[in-house]
C-alpha cells in the first residue's frame, strides 16, 4: 500500500526547494523503505536547482543522509527492519566489473536511468497530487 512521506522537491531551475507531502509507491523486489532521520542538501542538489545538471523536474532531492529501515522488499537479504543505514547515491549491483573489483562507487547498473530521474526499472516511486515526481540519485 502506498505510503505518505515528506520530501524536498525542486520544481525547476532556480526555484526554491519545497518540503511537501508526497506519495511513495509500494516496494518492488530488491528494494527497501527507509525512514530518513537526517538528510542534507548537497552541492549536487544545488547544481540541479541552478541548472548546472540536466535532470527532469519536478524532482525529489536529498540523496545524502541517515535513516532506519522500515520495510524490506522481496529478495532483500542483507538488511532487515530497524537496521540503521546510510544511503548511497549509487547502489551496488554486486555483478558488474566495478562491484566485483570492490570499486562499488563506480557501479554502472543505475547509470542509464539515474540522470533521467527514474529507478533502474524505468519508473518512479514518488508522486505529488497524482503527478509523477522524479528521483535524484
């Protein structure tokens, strides 16, 4: 069942960020839901706002922070509910040459959809008043 959440949204270049109530869709396999306890606006978030990085809008920002796992999807085995986590902007597929070499920060699995504001399956999990919001990292 979709969840209500709060998110920092950037609606376009040089617009102020807005904290809004959004809808977070159900988990897909190999995903988890995190209750963010702390999040920051990083330099790359500001670069999105200032049109220095080409991404679709409106987009949910805030890819750095710390949180607690509240739900795990089918296939998630390395984390469980109530685990404390620090999300990374690039996930680890654990299959590509970079992940297998230990250079997981260079994982290529998400690169194709990451700049498009979508999850690896080509969809978004966020919406606001019935309209799609894009993901940033």
